[in-house]
């Protein structure tokens, strides 16, 4: 491969600038070894070398990829801006490097989500880790492997084709001479641009990737030794507590902090509407905060009972971003003539679905530790977007980017709820005032009140079919919850589909696992079920009649076969439902069996079968864990999770009041993986959640004849519904 040397130098300079660690510091840090940098040369050329069209393009993942360092002892360090939040990417990414670099997994150390050491990354969201970062690391590892073989050719002699890299060693098969990677490097540092098509190992030939490799650091997780953000401690560390407003959008009218200010060891921090305290321990901090008398002025705000009419009646201006799942704009998709087709349809349905606000309910509430050293700030916190949190800190304290370092210990789950850095900024403010490191841990009530929620939504559906069962007309309007997976995967000749963002939604809202795909699959798959029953077709048969995508067809057929679809008839006490779809490159089909108690009318999910296709499987055990976890979480939003609020206040901010799935709620879960080694890989963190709500709703209908169109469906069982 040939390239412009000036362009390469610009690439290296930009890499070291982006990492906020210069090359000399990196050499001191790692010592002798091989360092491989990945740069998208085409993107660099399109932008005119080191010049970028705007700041955002400077930050996109293809601008700077990742680093691999091979030490003299043959241990490998891999750097990635991705964060580990329980999805086990530390293991799956290490497997992919191990496969391509031909080194044992246990020789690889992953350095993750440290803005000073790791390449820029937009964040850990959108099921992008496997398709984007996994592929990038494979490319880098494959390039490193080929460089090592080239180096070995001059050391070992013979034909290069006789050289084989394996187990961290290059061997000449003819002479049986070998040399370890660390010996081969002999203290040299090499920088190499990654070619467009490095020689990757085909998934059909994987020996490490594709296998159920044990979880990296699994013993530490089981024994409790593994450290999360809330476990971080620094010498001389103090503890912080924030005094929260009385309601959303409240401003501080008056403050009496005299008692706290006169308490030994307590520092009161007051800056505008921000009020907090710092103390020697968390108990003293909470006690001191409770003595502060703050009066707040809050505007009148809508309550829960007005939610759905508000979402429909308050459209955002066309030039505004939605207040939904991170900023979608209004959009319209039209195909054919819906009005004509619907008007002439033999069977028609019209329905409205609603989706409540729900909490992410992470096991670990937000936590941060902040430490100032002069004008340099280091923050340890749990977030999905370390570089975005760094930007928040830069802006909040007017610091140069190189003066802020954000380190992400493993985070105790996030589910899309930790994109932002509120705890980090609050903690840094307290630490700056105290002049010492400070730890801030949100309580469960703070997490349930002041973090953002999954957007609520209203969805209107119209569908029309011919008497032969052909679906000919489909109209779909989503208000506020978001455009993810809004388009139908079924073959319908006449469609009108639109997302309508809402202006100033009543609660703070943002990303949630699968974004609006859960809401859109719920409404769409429930409606497909309703049309099937209206025309007298089996729900599976009706779907297959309108599927031309072979992979979508395959997941439905696979799930149905494992489930035994159609082998049992529904009764008033037992029902069966199915649902499926496509999102973020993943294909999913879910079958559910529910039991309805004839006396209490309580609903229990008995069994769930889910078929899943995301291309080649990297770690089957990790993937099954992701799918099972998504099903369990999805059951909460399907059955009973709901944020209750009135006039700017959350009314159920604790687990005692906010119902999540418990052990007794868990059904038997069976997962069928379709391992497509001839396809590109896609992520599995999000899409497996989308099928459970409509499958359960359709199963309830098959048992009771009641069509439930609101999430959650049965917070108090069916007794209150009918």
C-alpha cells in the first residue's frame, strides 16, 4: 500500500493530539513494543488532511480508531473508548483481537473509556460496539499480525509463506524456528496505517471468536472484588450531597444554610440555583444537607392524566429537534396511495396505542469522584459517553480540553440512561469548592427523579386488508416516543408513516434501550395481530404472507418451531402470542405463553422463546445473556413499569413504589441463535427487547379477547380492565 508521507504525518499528529497524550509520553508509558494506529485515510483526504469541516467531524469514530500495544513480555494492551456496563464487551472485543492477532485471550488487557489514554469514541450506545469497534479492532489486529510476520521473515529466513503466526509466536514451518512477538520487536516502535482490506480471518474459520470464552475477570465479579464507579476512593477524599429543587424547572427563591455553615467539617457550596455540601463522610453530608432551608419557585406543569393529549397537541416546530429519544426530527414516509387502498379494503382496523414514561432503573445510581490538581481535573464516573462528559466538564469550568480527564470504571448498567454527566459536573463543582477530592453518589430517589426517562408516546395505526388476507394499506403516526424502527418490515404496497416530535415534553426524556423501537414494535405487532384475527388467519401465517426478507422469515419460523406454535389451543386461562421485527441490523422473533388466574385476573408470563440473528456470533454465552436480560427488562415496561408524576414532581421515585420484574415474575426463557457467519456482524444490546411486549399483549388477547393498547398493560392485573 502506498500513501502520501505528509498525510501519514498529519494522521499521526492528529492521533496524538486527540489522545491528549503525546508520542513521547506514550513511549514512556508503554516502553518497548509495537504500537498500531488506525486512521481512515479516505476521511482524512476528503477533509483536506488535518483540516475538518466542523468540530463534530473531528470526533466521529472513523477519524481515529484504536491502539494495540504489544509489550516485550508478549502481553497485549488494547485501547478502546467503549465502556463496559455489564454487556461483557471486555470479553467479546478481546476475543476478536485474540482471533486476528493470534494471541491467547488471557494475555490481552483492555484499557477502556479513559479520555487520556483511549481514542475518541462517540459513546457506547446504539448496538454499535460489535459492528463498529469489533470490526475496527479486528482490522487493526490483522494488520499487526501481518507486520509481525513481515518482520519475522527477515529474522527467520525462508519463504514468507512458510511463516505462521500462532499463540503470540511466528514459526517457520520448514525450519521449525520460531520467535515470540516480544522478542521480534526488540524495543522498536512502529506506526502503521491500516489498509482498506486487511486479511481478516473468516468467521467460518474462527477458533477463539465464536466460542463461549469465559468472562474476563469473572472471578472478581463473582467475589465482589471488581470495582465500579461507586467504589472509587482517593486519598483525603470527602463526600458530597446536592440539595435538590422542589420540582422540575424550579429556581431558588431563598436560602438559609446557617446551621450547616456553622457545623465543623462542613463546606456549603452555593452557586446560582446549585446548592450542595461537602463533609468528611456521606452520613454527615446527608445530615448537613437536610438542615439547609431552601425555598424554590416552580412553574405550574402538567400532570400524568394530561400526558397523552399534550403529546399529540403540542407539535414541535419543524426547525426544532424533538424532545424525544435524543433529537429526531419530524419525518414522513409515503408509498403508493394509502387513502385509496384503505377506502376500498375489505377489513379495516383503527387503533391508538400509548406508551408511558419509564425509568432506566440501573442497579448502580449515578456516582462520581472528582479531583482537582491546580487547573487540571480528573473525574471517575459511570457513563456511556466519556468524551461527551469531558466536553460537559470543559464547558462547565471553561477549561482546555487537555486539562480534563474522564475515566470510566465499569458501570453498573445504564440501558441508554447514562449518556450525560450530571453527577460528574456536580461532583467537580463540590470538589473545586472543597479543595479536595470529593465523591458524590446519587440516591435511588435522585436517580428516579433527576435522570431522564424513556419517552412517553402516542401512536395511531390504521390498516386495511383484502378478503384474501393481503395487507394493502398501512398508516402509522408516532407522537413523541421516537422514529426508531418506525417503518414496517412487512410488504405493504400503500403506506403513510410519520413521526411527530412534541415541543417541550413534560418530563426530561432521552435514550432508552432500543430507543422507540419498543414502542413502535408494540403498536405495529399488536396491530398486525389484530388484522390477522379480523381476517381469520393465524398470526404467524399472516406475517409470513407479507415477509420477503429471508432473514426475518427465518427468525419467525425458528422461534415458532422451538415454541411449538399452533400445537396448543388457547383457553381463558392460557394464551399464546408472537411478535418480531428488525432494528439496528438485528432480526428478532418472540413467542410468549401467558397464564391468567381466573380468580384474581392476574397475568403471569410462563414461557418465552426468542430467535435472534445478528450475523456471526462472537460469544454465544454473552449473547444469550444479553438476550435474556433484554427479555427480563422488557417485561417490566410491558406489564407494570410506569412513572407517575404531577405538577413537576415524580410520585413513585423508589423501588417500593416503582415496580420492576422480580424473581417470581421470571418465565422460562429459551433463546435460539441463528449464527450467520456469511453476514456482517451487528450488535445485540438493544433489539432483543422489542418483541416481548407485543408478544405478551397478543398472548393476553388470545386467552381473554381483550386487546391491550397501553404500556404498561396490566400494572394491577386484568381485574381493573375487564
